[in-house]
C-alpha cells in the first residue's frame, strides 16, 4: 500500500500508511454515530460529526505520542531512530537496531510507550473532571473518551503478547533471567502467538453472539499479531545466523 511521507517531529520522520485513513474514518464514524449520541444526547448530527472527527484525530495523535515515547528513550540510549509509521492498527517505531543491546535497554525503551499513554490518560481525565460544569458536555465527554482510550491503549500494549510492548517487556525479563536472547525471543514469540489465537477466538465468538464489526476487528488484530510474532522471530533468527557467519569468517584461520 502507498505510504505518505508525512512530517517530522524532533527530527523523527513520521510516515502515514494509506490504511491509516481507513482507521481514522472508521473511528470518526463510530464516535460520531454511536459513542457520543449515547453518552451526550440531544446534539445535532453535525455537532456529533465535528467532535467525533476531532476525537478520532486526537486518538491517533495520542498513538503518535505513544510511539514518540519509545523513540525519545531509544535516542537517549544511543539507538538511532529511523521513523514512525501510522497505519490501520496504530503505529510502529522503526529503530536502526532491531535488537536492543541489553535487557535493561529493551525494558526502558519498551515501557516508555505505555507510561506515556498512562500519563496522557491521567491528563485528559483531570481536564475532564476540572472542566465539568464549565465547558460544554460534549467537550467534557471528548476528554473522558481520550482518557479512556489512552488507558486502554496502555493496558492492551502491556499484555505479554510479543511483539506488543508487554511481550517485549516479557522478553527483556526472560533475557535478564536466562542471559540468552534467543531463548527469550522464542518464548515471547510463542506467548504472542497464543495471545493472537485467543484474540481471534474472541473475534469469532463476538461475530456469533454480539456484533460483526468488533468481531472482525479482533480477528484482524489477532492475525496481524500472529504474523508479526512469527516475522519478528524469523528476523531474529536470520540476524543471529548472519552474526554467527560473520564471527566464523573473522575467526577462520588465513589460508596459506
């Protein structure tokens, strides 16, 4: 799919995948036609769409800040950051080094994203509480919504399903305990695969008993996580193999 160059923040390039526009419009539609009318009735359709669109845009702004949290800590640890890409399922930070130098570095870089989201949730919740009675109800509800989605974003990412943030935290812990990155990656990838299968199962159950759209969304997220977990492990094995090959070449005795 096409990827737009986007813009830069603090020298970090932000790219926008074509699929992001689908997610943006989908969330704007859900917020405008389902969430806001239920939470704050008696507004015009136009008003719901204005604040639904703003909420969807703010949601992805929070996703971007989540990814910037990873990038800022990575830079402080001396890890070059290539870019951030926003796509249909959120965002992803691309580092020049695909593997961290130590369990501590991986933990610090990874946990920065959820901590950023929790901080944003606290800020939006505080603003919503303080603004109640002063600002219009729909504006207050928008802040409540952003507090909720940021907390949900942090909670979802902390689930130990590799390559989610929680899965990388799990890998850093296993790496620290065993001293073996390969073993830690293998275990974290397996846990990630199991979590992806659970998500897909929940999606099928939702389609049969609750609603089609949330069920399909869960299935798609599960498939993405399963593919990502498998891809991350294959990439790790490939890099490890190339690294071992280079070491053998360096250690090989010269031919007389």
